């Protein structure tokens, strides 16, 4: 699920301030503390090989985020693919992988326990 920021409905429109809100944008039920994350990835980066060995060889953490620049393709467990473009807010449920089509910069908000497991796994694959 993703949405361009400009398509998020305006909730408050006051002089000097506009607040937009998209309700029902993912579900965090059952998750504990959330981590805030910032990523920069070069075009051509494909994290799929780095996820091998995780459940279904996919990231099992949900993410809510904003793509500042670039273009990404997310592939879900069912094989469905979704492109995310600069200016999009998004939700990626557990069971996904990411490929970078254009140099990208993005922000994620993720359950820290679940995503730390994934990031540690990626570091082990990289030999860090």
C-alpha cells in the first residue's frame, strides 16, 4: 500500500499550516517499540539475496515510511510487485523484499525487535 503525499486527504487547513491524514494505513497491533530508520540505497541494489535464510527468504517486519527520492519495487510473498515513487508514503506488510530502481532515500518506521533481527541477518550476510 502506498499513497502520494499530495493524495492524502487534508484534515486541517489553517493559515500557515496544513495537516493531512490517511487513516487505516497499516496495523501495528501486537508490536512493541517502533524504531525510526533512514536509508540511502543506490540504483540496482536488490536485498533479496541478503534475506535468504530468513522465514520465506523475505523481510518479516512491517514498515511504514516515506520515499524522499528515487523509485523502489517491492515484491510481496504472493509474488505481487508494487512500485513506490518519490513523494509516496507507504506500508509494507511482513513478507517482502525491495529492489532499488533509481537512487533512493527513504524513512521507515518499523517494530524495532522484528526489524533488528532482519538488519542483523543482513549484516551477517555482508560479513559485518
